[in-house]
C-alpha cells in the first residue's frame, strides 16, 4: 500500500493568469500591431475634430469697413489692407469690404491717416492745406468746396438719406448794390430703399442750406431725388409739384376725416368689422377775386360833404364905366346867383350903383364829394364742391329670440329696408349732405366674404424654425457624433483589449501527484482558452496547493503528517 493516500478528486480549480505590467507603457506593449494602428488612427481623428471645433468656434465676426466705394478707392483700400496684414473679404456682390469686427475702428483710423478713401466727403479741413501763393479765386473755391462738404455731412446724418451732393452757386459781389446777384443751391439726394422724406423733412433741408449761406433765400434752394423728381416747392410758389402735393394731402385728410365719422356712427350699431366706408371729396382750389364800384345819386346841399372851397374877393376905387347896351336894363344891378350842387364856379359882382364911387368883385368855388363804393371779394380756396360716400354693411346675425325660432344653425340675415334707410340718413347727417351741392350717398347691404384660414401645415422638417434650429445645431451635433463614432469604433476596442483579464485555467487537478511531481500533469485546455503566455510552474503548484488546502484540509494534513513521519510512498 502506498504511503501517501490518494486524495479524492477535487472540483475544477480556475487558475488566474497574472495581469500584464501596470502603466501605459505595459499596456502599449501588450497591444498587437493592428491594435496600435487603430488606436493611433482614432487619436488622430479626435485631434482633427477638436482642432476643427476650436477653429469654428473662434471664427472671426466680420463687419463692414466701407460700403459702396468706387472701384478706384476700393482697389487702393484693398492694397493697403494687404500691406497691413489685415484679413478682409467682400460682401455678396462686392458692395462692401468686410474686416474682423475687433479691428474695424483701428483700420479706419489708419486708413484715414493715409487719406483713404479719397472719395469721402471733406469739409472745412480743406482750408488747412492752403499753400503759399494761393490766389483769391483758389481760396474762394476751396471755401466753397468746404462749405458744400459740411452741408453734405449734415444732410447725410438723416436716417433716410443714403448719400447727398450739394452744388452752391455763390456769385461774385461788386460795388453796385442793384446789380448784386443772390446765391442759390441745388441738393441731390439718394434715399435708402423703402424710405421717403415727408414735407416737413424736405422743408428742414431747404432751411438748413439757406441758413448756412449768407443772403440765400429758401426759395433759391432746389431739392431733387436720384430719379430727377423735384421734392421742394418751385421758386415761383405757384402750381408745380409742391402745390399739387399739398393739395392732394389736404384732399386725403378731408376724405379720412369723413370716413372716420361714418365708421364712428355705424360701428356701434352693426359691429366693428361689419362696415366699410369710402368717401370721395371734390375740392375747389381755384382762386377768384371780384371788384365792384357803385355811385349813388347826388344828395341835397345840406347833406352834401364839401371836398374843397375857394373864395376870391377884389375891391377897387372909382366909378364903374358903363357897359352893355344903354337902356333901363343895363342900369339895374344883377340878381343874386345860386350855387349849383355840382360845385360849378360862381362869380358875383356887386355894384354900389351907377353913382358908386368904387367896384367890388367876389368869386367862390365849392367842390362837393361824390358818393362812391368799391367792393373787393376774394373766394377762399379748398372749399368742398361735392362729396360722394359709399358704405357697405355686412349681413347681421339674428338675435337670441330670432335664433330660437329658427330651426338649425343661425345664418346671417339681410337688413330690412327700414334699417337701410335709417343708416343712410345717419350717413347723410354725418357728412353734412347737401342736395344743392350735388352730394351722393350709397349704402349697400351684402354678406362679406370670409376667407377660410389656411389649415395646411408644413411638415416638421420643412418649417423655417426647425430648419434654422437644425442649421445652428448641425455643426456641434455632427462633431459630437463623429467623436463618438471614433471613440466607440476605434479607441474603445483597443483599450479594452489592452486591459482585458486572462481567463482562468480550469482542470480536474487535486491529485497528490500534482503537488509532488516536478512536472505537473495538467489536463489539456480547450483550443479557444489556450493562451500563449509564459507562466511559471512553481506559481501554478503554489496556487493549486492553496486552493486544495482551503477545500480539503484533511487531505493536506495527512500529506503533511506523512512528510513529518518520514514515510515514503512505494
């Protein structure tokens, strides 16, 4: 019998393989060549994605440096930007030059110090470059150019004006006051698309120019737009575009006022959106003047007004020589004359008699005022000649009592003839209807056409909000997906293969000869679990002994007892 009892067969004991060397270097050495290549490729793709994301996030915000420059100035500015190493690009259509937003003001100041752009508006700074020997004509021309530039800057400050050009006509003044000519000005405006200037703004531009030039009247300033249309009032002030524009504005104001009156009187009756009104006004802008002169019949002498009176009296000494035909009639004094009302001259000669010792002569001239009436009548402009009002009223919904008597859903109903007549009378009273003037009012009752709301909805992927949201998130989401694909497809498998634990080797060991033989006999492992790793036999035996001592301590104790007693197996 053998000294060493045969131990019972133990269960399969898994033997863990020691982990590879710790650290990145050990993991890198444990990888195969293909795994190393895949790891390097994934790391390179991740680095490229990170660099692209950083470059996109730090992309410069471009702003307009100059816009609408002539080709000559644009070329000079581009050449100077290239010299200054300033990045630039063109807007769509080449209408503007763009530079990074953080360098706009710096670049503008540097270009201005070099006199660029040359086509920019220059003001009174032109007077700073006066050179020695400049003639009076050149100095006066420089002053005129500076004044034009200052006025141009002021007008371009308006929000609706894109650009402006001003031409001043400043005549030479001479010593003759009557022959001096007054200055004049012409203003050419280019407005932004979709904007316009009202009458008050145009008048402000006219007075700005007229107040900036001595002895210039506002009527001598002409304002035009880029289409050649005259915006200001003509110098003669009669007719023309300015007068017609004011008249049209007045007519529109009258029509809006009457339309508002009609809506205010009918909307409380039929509803806010159930009435529409339009008023056409015919206004008389003609100017007329009449003069009449009347003469009344002569008044009595007592009631007449004396205009002027002249009296002449002459007295002489000596006898009056006889005159006339000898006889009794000649020797009698003349009768006392009566002055006529019309103021004719009256000559009175008084004689003291044939035997008088002197002569006396008296003349009196009296002029009376003649009654005269002069009447001048001027007709006012802007009088209303005729008004025409058109009113449309929608069908009305039935009241609660009427709806209860109607079977089915209530429908809008037409107004009665009495209601239409009452509304027509209200409109006539509102606009001040005059039959003699030829006014007309037409009120019609008809159902309004209600457009059905558009219920068609765009698909979610076609809606503008969704498209804008997708554009804003497309780049970061795409970069995130790309990074995940690289990490999960290339980097993660390589990292897992580098630190994956070696499966334990299981076998039916537990035999005593496993411990005492120099070369342990281990059962063969399946082909899928065999690993080409160099494992020390001593480590395997120690691991088997530890596991056997834990699972079958009695067997281990007998083996140790046998060794102590010195028994040798046969």
